[in-house]
C-alpha cells in the first residue's frame, strides 16, 4: 500500500506533509483528465471499447454476487458488488458508460437462467440506479473521486447510495412479480433485501474501484511494501479464524466474527485510502464463508442470517470509511498549514528584500538633495545633514516593524518634507489633508512615504516653478485610501522606477488582490498616485 511504502523510506514526516500540496495538484490534474473523459463522444470507437470492458466487469461481479444468494436461500444477496462498480464507472467516465451496466446485467441474468422479463427489468433498474446516483453526486453535490474529504463520504452515503438503489430495488421486485417469482404480498420484503444489498455494494466497492483507478493512473496499481503484504496476510488469517469453523453458529461465539474489526480500524489510519481493499477483502470473505455454512453469523431463520450479515458489513464499511476520510482530511489540513507557513516565510523574505532596497534608495535621494545645497548654501547643507540623521534614525526604527500607524507614517513624511524645503524652499508647496479617523489604521512602513518621495523627484525637482502637492488620506468604507497629487504630466517611463515597483511588489506580497496601486492623470493635468488597501487597526 502507498502509505506503508512511504513510511519505510526514511524521509522525515515533515517532508511528507509538504508533499501533500503536490499530491493535491496531481488530483486536480486527474480531475481535469476526468472532465476530458466526459467529453468523449458517445458514438465513438473509444466509448464502445470502454463500454464493452465495463460490461465485462459488471458481468464478472454479477456472477460473484450470484454466489452470495446462497445465504440460506434469500431472494437477494447481502452484498452486491456490481452496484459498486456500476456507480464507479459513471463517476470515472461520465454518463456515456451507462450501456456497460445494461449489457453486463442482461448478460449475467441470462447466464443465471432468469426470465427475460426480469432480465430487462434488472438491466433498467441497475442502469437507472447508477445514473441517478452519479447525477446526485457529481452534478448536484460536486463529489470528488479522490474521497479525501468527509464531505465526499457524506455525499456517497446520503446521495449516491440510497436513492438510486431504492428505485432499483422497486423495479427489480416488480420484475420478479411480473415473472411470477414473487407474490405481490412479498414486494416490501423483496424491495428491502434488494435495497440493502445494493447500498452495501456501493459503500464497499465504489470507493475501492475509485482508489484502484487512481493507483492505475499513478502507475502504482500493485505497489506495496513487504510490511503491507504481511498485514494483508494477518488480516486474512484473522478472518479465517473468525469464520472458518462450522461449529460456531448458535453458540454465543458471535464476537469471533468481529475479531478483524480492531485490525481494520488500525489499517484505516495506516493505509488511509488503500484500506478500501482491506474492507472489500474482509466483507467478501465473510459473505463467502457464511454463504457456505461457516461462521458465527448463521441463524436458523434465513432473514436473521441476512440481518446479521447486513449489520456486519454496515459497521465495517461506515467505520472504516469515516476513519479513512477523517485521516485524509486531517492530513491535508496539516499540509495546508505547513504550506501556509512556508508561504508566509517566503513573503517575509521577499518583503525584507524589498525594504532592504528602499532604505538605500531613500538615502540616495536625500544625499542628492544635500549635495546640491553644498555649493549654494553650506549652512543649509549642514542643517540638512542633521535633519537627515534624525530622519534616518526614525526610518530605521519604523522599518523594523511589520506595520505602523498612519499617524507615525505621516510624522515621518512631515520630517522628510521639512528636509526637502531646505533645498527647494518656496518651490515646494505641499498640503496634507488627513482624515483623523484614519490615523490609527495600520500600514506597511515607508509605503506612503514612497508616493511622496516619487512626487518630489518627478514633480518638484523637474520644475523651476512652484509645484503644488496635495497629500491625502481617507477612510472609504472598509478601505483606506492614500493619495499624492502634484502638478505635471504622467510619464509612463516613471512607472517602472524602483519606488513604484517596490510599492506594487509589497502590496502584492502583503494583500494580494485586496489592495491596488494606480497612477493616473486628472482632468486638471495633475498626476495622482493612489494606494487603496484594507483598513486595519
């Protein structure tokens, strides 16, 4: 089994959890292949070939199921494997494979020597049963063939198994009545027997065939470790011990029948989806032994024997399947948590790289401003160096945080504007319009500052006249709007600069599609840079 092989290769469990994401991707690709399979034309050579293969499988399982009728001469088998295969065929290939169910059923019932009326009724019943189950599971409830979610098991148990089989049981019984094999007074009992046998056939064999199909596509149909083979042998031995004797019926030794239950429960944790093979093996062996007069489930009344077998299969099937999907879903949740943690680490590293580029960028622009002052006004240059020192100290403190309040960011921006006024004097005409309700909102450090820095570089520094600039913050619903507007024309070449590129990268890493950055030209020929992000306090 796959799980046994994986745990014996010595790889750390942590790496196994990480690889679940890859397995999930493989299942998505498998689902895409299934969708492609659904588009295969009904009237095509490939569909005809697959229908014939499916019909052969239905016929074979019907012949096996026929042997189970020998359980004390009941009208229906307590476990009907072909129902499980029929539903699995449609889940794997789509509705186009329904002829395989009709053909396989007719061939089997004719081999049994059944009346043609019953053969036609049984063929129609089994086909409608599978089509209705497939429609409810796939088209209504979105069932996934991987069966790694509790939701998928509930869909199988509550939608796929009971309703189509109920219709089938009624039609089969009516066919027996029409053929003269059942009296009208026997319709309720006959319908119940058909229904339980088909339901249990679906619960046991549909998950099995879905899993075998997955292993086939993975090229690992028979792959198993030596340990898995050993556990399989032990399981068979335990079942034989419980059912191999003829003297255990009517003796109070019924617990012998359930000797294999603890082992099967444990294998549900160990093998996960591969436990479906063990479940089918145990239920088939139990039914075969009981049908031949062995084991503690035999009773004097045939209906009592049928009831004991039904209880046995129901307990085993539901218990194993619930444990299987619970373990699978828990494993996927654990892997998703690991994947999320790794993603967070990658984003944090990415942000550190972005911010590592911001500080040198900011320093470079500031030093350029001071350099231009040195020949013109050395006194102002000295004041600018002191202001820059204070500004850098503040920026280093803020950039160590993941988030800062807008109030702190605006304090930083005001200090930066004071530094720029030393150089540009009256040419820098800046106003700050702050929404007081937005000041406690948390934002990434230096994010808003980059808009201001970019506006000065491409607005004030490129103009010889007074350049009005408006800095604005506002709360708009659940969003925080940060904008900088300055006179000038939009130069698309500036959109790829380090500052603007950093803004886009940081917003994408932190907020995904919940934040946006735009650069546009307003009707009054000014350039507006806007950041819109979720308002967080």
